[in-house]
C-alpha cells in the first residue's frame, strides 16, 4: 500500500502531515526558511548534527539553537528545525530546533481483521527505521484492501490471544520520518471461531509384500491389500527396517483413481490384531503343505491340516505362511501343535501358531542325520554342516532351525534331515534342524569318532627340554635363545561345544594334511569318547598374522604385530624364516607370518614380505606438531627390545603436553636413530578404533656430536651412548674431506642403522676442532722472500700432532738453538 484515505486520521495544528515540497537549500532565503523534520544523529560537547528525514542532508547545529533542555536530548530523538546559511562558512546549519513527535495518530477508529498474528516483541527504544512489526491487519475502504503492520505492544490487552480472522478496531498512525503507516491501539471486537475439523481416520495393517522401493500392506479393517511406496515412511526411517511382517499405521489417499497408503508410521510388534485367538492348544496332522502355492493361486491360506475336535469329529483347517512358528519346512503327515484363530474381518477360521512336534519324527520314521557346523556365512544366511556318517558337506540356512532365539556357533552338533536343493540338484541341503546337547550326541555316536572344529592354542613342538637350552648362532656373536633339543609333547586345541569352552591335547603324529600347525590355526579333529587326545587333526584355515619389521640385528630381529591396543608383545624372527635366500628386508617392511610358541616366547615362521597396507589402518590428521622423544624404539639386550616408543607433544612456548606412542612405521627415515630428548616434528594418526599414534616423525637436528675414542686401522669408535652400547662404530670411508682422525678429535656425524648388519653406526663424519696454523703465521710466511735455488728447503715429513691425552708431557728434552739456524740430522 502506498497511500491511505485522508479521512482515516484527523489533521490539526499539533499533528500535521508535512507534504510540502522543499526547495533547494542553496536558493533559500534567510527570512523565508521552512521547518523540516529530522533526527539527532550525533551529540558532542557543545554542538551536534541533525539528519533530515525527507531528503539526504546532514546539518550542523549548536546547543544554543535547541529550544528545550539540551541535557534531555539524546541520539535518535525526532526534532523540527529550520535551515539557514552560516555567514562565516557559507554552509547550511540547523536553527530553532524543537522536539517533535515521530508519529501522527489518527483520531478515527477503523474496523479490520487480523491477517497475520504478531509474534515479535517491540524492542526498547522502538524505531521503525530498524524494526518492522511482523503482524498484519487488513481492512477495506472504498473497495480497496489495505494492510497495516502492527506489533504485540499495539494490542490494548495483550493477555487475550489473537488469531487470524479476529475482528478488531484500531487507529491509523503515520511515521513522520518514513511515511510508513501502522495500526495502533488494537481492540478485539469478535473472536474468529475455527471450524470443527474431524480427525482423519488412521488405518493399520502388516506389510505383506515387499519389493525394491514399494510393497503392499494387508489391512486390519478389510480383507484386502493396499499399495505403498517407501518414501511415505519419511526421511528418518531406515530402509532396512521396512520388512515383511512389520506392523504399520497409515492414511489412505486417492491417487490416479487408486487408493494408496500415505504418512506411514511403524508400530510396535503385536499392535495389529487380525484375529481373535483361542488359547486352547490342539494337535493335528498336515494334509497339504505350503510348497504347492503358485503365482496363479490367489489364496494365501494354501496349507491344510486335520485334527480331532472335542466332539471326536475330524475337522480340516487352512493355514498360511504367517501361521507357522518358524520358517522351517513342514512336510505332509507332520504332527503339529496349533491354536485356532478367527479373522475379525470376515469371520474365517484357520490354524495358527503351528509348531512341529518331536513325535512326528518317531511316527514317520524320517531318516535323521547328525553333523557338526564347520562354517558360518552371514552373507548367505546359513553355513555348512559336515555329516558324521559320511563326511559329506551339506548346506543349511538359519531359517530351517526349529528353535527360536538361539545362536549357532562353529562346532555345534546338529540333527537334521536331507532334502534336494532346488538350486543344485546334486548338492543336498539340511532342513528341520535341531540343536543337540553334548550328552545326547555322545550317546548317539556309540564310540564312533565325532568331528569337531577348534583353534590351536599351542603347537605340539612346545615341551620340556632334554638338555639345557642351547642358543642358535646367527651370523655373528649375538644369539637368540631358541630351544633346539626337546622331547615330544602334546599341543592344545581349544573349542566350543554345547555353549561351553573346552580344550583337548593332540600330538604331531595325529596331524593328517600338513607337516606342522601353528598358534591360531583353525583345525578339524576327531573326538572319541574316553580318549584324552584328538585324532585325525586336519588343517582347515591357516592363521596368518600381519606385522612390520621393527628391529634387525645380523640375521635376526623383532616384528611388531598388528594390534589395536598399545600392549604389543614383540615377535622374534630369524632371516632363515623367509623362503629362499634372496629376500631383502628392511626396517618397516610389512610381512605375513605364522606364530609358534617356544619357551613362552612367540616365534615367527613362514614369513612372507607383502605389500604395505599401513595406510588402511590409520587416517593421518593434517596438523604438524613439535615434540620430544621420551623413550625410543631400541634393543635392550640380545633377547629383549622395546618396539613401541613414546613422544611428548610440546606447545609453542615449550610446555609439555600429551603423550603419543609410535612404532617404526611412523618414522620417516627408518634408519635414523632416535634418542631420548631428541626434538622431532610429527603428525597424529587416528586408527579404526579411534586410538591415536604419532606418525611422519622427522628428527629436527640429525647431526650428532662426539669424541673419537679409539682408531684401529680403517675403523674406530666414538664416545656416543646408543641403545645398549656406550660407543658407536665408524669406518674411515665415512670421513668427509679425507682427514686422518685420531683419538680425542671432536667430530660431527649422523647416527644410523647399518644397511647390512642393522647395528648402529656413524656416517658422514666431519672433524670440528681446527688444526690449521694461526692467521698471523700464515701472513708472515707470505712476506718472506726465499730463493728456491740457493736457500735450503724444509720438507714436511708429517703433520704436527696434538698432545696425546694418555701421555704425560713431552718425551724428548728441548735444547737451545740459535734463531734462523737449521739443525741437520
């Protein structure tokens, strides 16, 4: 709305709407000044500025021109003023300033209707320039509709709730600064009563058919189905929860002349009741199974059974897919127990809650097999059973188990029947499966071998030594304590039977299809009643462990096993455990191996070098931190080591922070030796279990300092504490500049692990103490004029040496000689 009828508000001398066009201020005459409306924009010590509301102008004024108490004036006050030209500066200024009302309130009351209910409160110091009310009042004048904004404060009685459509009376007000109209002093004259809306009828049912993105619901109120799409469940419902048998509540809408379900909500199980059920149990016999149902058959109650009524009459009842207690197969002449249900929709009587009785197997003389679960596969919803009578492997599905709410594990004994597999005629599958107890199975096998599955806990090579522990020498003086002479003792297999954990011993002579078993291998074995040892132990699946080479020392070392915890036991290995002679291994290489336990120590065997997969275990965060090494990865002695180190994070001001573990895989230069208190930079990696480790570790200052201890021909040792040694080896080929090093020389070098032996060694040595002549002597020699043909020459036989730290002064006595005279020898 851009304008309002003038009769809506009353004009008088004190509240006049200024609509006179203002002329240019440059052509104003001082005696013919016009009054204008403005807002105080700024107040200083003795002056201020006024902003004109109806044109873009900002005028200076002095406090003496304010005709009211200047102490009460504040920024934002509405004032009226005249403009004149300052004679001294020739600029327009405001004079004769008086306070003014910001609004013009009409005296006539206007009738209208609430169009939009106001929600916002009018803030303190209400200013329409910054706040526009969100409420709307509408009224009609001379055939034209007007909308006026209002706030909650404009209601005379704010305790009365306002609704859309309420009839009201109000005054029209115009803001003099913006010419915006508002509704003020609103009084409700008539409440708008909303029409009575009857709630929509909600329907209930059960999902009976399910496709990819749609399905059908069997209605509770009528004997028919209704179509639905999964989008009607809403975005907060997971699609995997929309399954057959789920009870739902929904509305019915007509789309394209068809009824569809909408606004679907999942109900708790048991809410929808199709039937009135008689709790009296009955026993009957199956006449017709559900397997005869075809796509052309519209009747869902295809099954039939017969039973004796209370009056000794044979009665036939139908049943359907949902009337069984389980999804296992029912065959003709099965003896079953059931209850009778009456459908509320059409009064039809049928059998429900049907369960197979054990006496059915005795009466029908059905051939039952026994077997052991050898494999479970969650992707196919079943597994494999090995028959005890024929060692045949048959498939089964969890739906064929006749007992609800129990967990099948590998090694559980089962009783079942064999049937032809519709997918593969040559491969039968197990149906009507029952879980057997341990006592029942032992009584049935009657001394025959029972096949079970288990895990090797200790291999049969572990045992007492016939003689003292000998040490295997490996390419050097160092050794690792691995018993090599021991008597034959049994291994241990741990298995689960009848939901109870048990163990049994076995000998290496009873291993059938492999030469050796290792810890963690999955095996199948025979169990005979009364025997203490497992027979015919067969390897099913080899337990292969992943890890990384952490330490190498002259043909032996330690492996860091992949583990989600920080409590990792190092695993010993030798270079002979790698197949072939040409395997090149380095620190940080990822390997796959089997584990053997020898004298309570884990030994890696059958080691294979594999492609690195460390990046799939951890996600590296982008931030880089500084830290200090607290405990490095090191070899404490020939048989013990620490394969996990610790780094403490340092803040920008050097304050110690959190601790992080690290392994050899987290070091950038894996041959660089890290020592306690070394300053490093690193990143943080988060594992799959949200554990944190330090990775991308870089030593800030790789240069080390030390003093030559001894020199022996082409090699020597430096005083430098590293791991278990206090000296570090070096070779003369690593000396930069070709200097001849002697005991006591101070050097700088890099401390690394040797490529061949894996031992700590120094490389790129550089002598730091200066043995050259002083500059004053070099300058003096340059000024001496020596004739090479006439004068005698000095030939340097050897370079001067420093005093040996072990000697006590000079050995030869010094003699006096005349200056400049050579002594001939």
